[in-house]
């Protein structure tokens, strides 16, 4: 297999990130799995094999982000998958919970773009995992929707600024994908059914399907694509977002 250089997957210890790390390793990249859960990152690297390594990285801490990119040779691909949400109605959501979501999803993406942009080779590719919620509002999802909308616009700005170095920057906007992050949705009666009912292709996604798009965007086949946000969601952007707040309220005594 031809060596492809180094790829960093932020949030690569589970879910979409882990699937992406596996896929990039299969393409011949030496993969660095960067995650706040460094033990899980080490387990993932051990599974992938000798071409993979793990580093601790907290996207809310600039020193940690900078350190995660230090010492990497021939950095050609960066995929940023870190994210979380603290749901809640806007009239009830605490400032702390709002800030946590913004810090991880939006400020974290800024810090990854900043430090990846400094270190990636000319002609490299950066992919940021945004969300269906970048374009589709949902009840109880105000912080997440705002953060992910900001991420998709941030990607466009980065694409403009890094274009003189032929660095391509793109976003993927998944719908509901079966990952540890979304496992809690099944605890809310009817919520997953409502997601699927509003997905024209009739099912949730698999992490490998998002990873496939990330690998494509990292490849020479996407050499003329930058500043784009790709809806990989089974067509869910064509319909409506589930009533998360209504489903949760229906659970209350």
C-alpha cells in the first residue's frame, strides 16, 4: 500500500470519528486519533494497528489543541468530529449548558481549523462534521442548531482563507447516525421513530457512511471541491425535524 501521509481525526475514539479513522488507515494514511478520552483513543489505535497513534486532545483548550498537532510530519488530512449537545428549551436552558455546547461544537471547530490550518501541508484537506441542524431547526436544540450553523459558515470562511495554499475545507451535515452520541434518543418514546419517519430513505445512518464521504473529500477525486456542506442524511433535510421538546415533555409525570 502506498503511504499517503498523516491524517488526524479529532474525536476519533468512537462513532463517526472511529469509522473515519479506520477508513483513512485503510487508504494508507498514518492516522492520529485525537480524543479527550485518551484511553479509548489508545484502544482504537491498537485496533487499527501500527500505523495509528493516540493523543489526548480537548477541543475547548487551545493549548491542548496545539499540542495535539505538534510534531506531526506530512500532515495531509484533518477530520474534526468532536461534538455534543445539551438539549433544552431556550426559556429554560442555563447559560452554562448553552456555553458547553458552543464551546465544544463551535469554538472547538475554530481551534481545530486554526491549528490544523497552520500545520497542514499545502494541498491538504480539512473536513468538519457539522449537522443537519446547521440548516434545520429543532425544538430543545437551540444551542446545537446555533453552534452547527456557525460551524458550516466557519468552514466557508476557512475555505476562502486557505485557498491560496490549495487547502480544501468542507463540511458534512449528517442526520441521525447510530453512534454512542445518539444512543440516548432511544430512551425517549417515539423519538427515533419520528426521526426515521422524517427521513425519506427510511432509516438512520451508519458511521461508515459519513466516513466514506470524509474519505472522498480528502481524496484527489474532490480536488475541485471546497467551502461546501454536504447533506448526508437520507434526505432528512427535505422534511421536518422531530419535536424533541414535545417528546420529552410527554415523558414527564
